[in-house]
């Protein structure tokens, strides 16, 4: 259990530094333990619940540091929330679940690596594009049990829709609302089965990691530093899921 706690702390600190809740990392940690034999819906609920803590802390710190713009965030959120709830309502498990999550993380990491990083002026996305992107990511997030920041962040940065820290602020809010929507959708389908004692223990650890990481990302790290951390987060998550699918 102490190793699990240490892993959750590290994931929360690293992911929160780039505005993420850490859902994909929590899924990877739990998959390495006896909890990995649990049903996918059980794992998803814990990932969403921990996301609410860490993404909330990340958003608060980035918002207080002046990096959040409501006009940039809301178009993504409008479509994502109902579709994330729909994805949470759906029951997807076993090999299909592993394949979906692994493919999503690999694509996100690959797109970030092959993207060009010229310094160009950031611009707000067209509302229709933002709504389409937000809705698609929201549905995928609900199905696989994460908040969606790991998909949204590379899309925003590769399209120059925000700076690295603006991206982190938007991603944190996006993750929070989608995680809540996923839990609600899961509850409406009668699939909720959280152990509050276990969740409380996990929650304390990720809260400590989230405070540390989000304060570092919002106040200390540079824009390039956040971009580099985001690459690391995406690659770590993608590699872990690929190894899991391969049975390694």
C-alpha cells in the first residue's frame, strides 16, 4: 500500500504541474496492483474521483496566477460535459477498454512529438472547432475513465490556441467538469461502487502531490518548462498503457 501511495503522489505532482488531474496515471498505478483485476468501471470511478481533487487544485493555482481565460475554456466545456456523462453511462471493459485507452494515449503523445514548435502568436479557436473538439474528447474521456486533459492539451498547443500555461489552466477546468460528468453518468447507470475509506486514503496523498505540482507549474516553471513536462506526462502514460496491453 505504501508503494501505491508513493506512486499516486508522484503522478499527482507531475500531472498537476501541467494542469492535469492524473487519471491516466492513477489507472496505470492501480493496474500494476491487485486492484488491476477489478472491473474497468471500478477503476474509472477512482480515477475520476482523484481527478476532482487534483484538477481542482491545479485550476485554482493557475487561475490565481492569471493564466485562465473563460472565453477560451467555455466552448470546449459546453459540448464535453453531456458527452462525458454519456461515456460514463456506457459500460466498456476488458480488452476493448485497454485498447481504447492505449490507442488514445499513444496518438496524443505521437502528435505532440511530431508537431512543430515555432513561436507563433496564440489565437482563440473558432467556436465550432472548439465545440467539436470538446465534445469528441468528452465522449472519449467518459468511455475510458479519464478527464480528457491528456487529449485536449496537445490539441490546443499544436494549434496555437493557447500558451503552455493557458493550456494548463483550460485543461484543469476541462478535466474537473468531465470527471464530475463521468461520475454522474456512471451513477445514473447504477455502476458506482466506491470504497470511501480507500478513496479517502488515496485522496489525501494526491492532494499533497497536487498542491506541490500545481504551485510549481503555475508560479515557478517557465512556459517551455511546462511544455517539456507535458511531453513527459504524455509519453509516460502512453508507454505504461502499451506495456500493459502487451502483457509486460
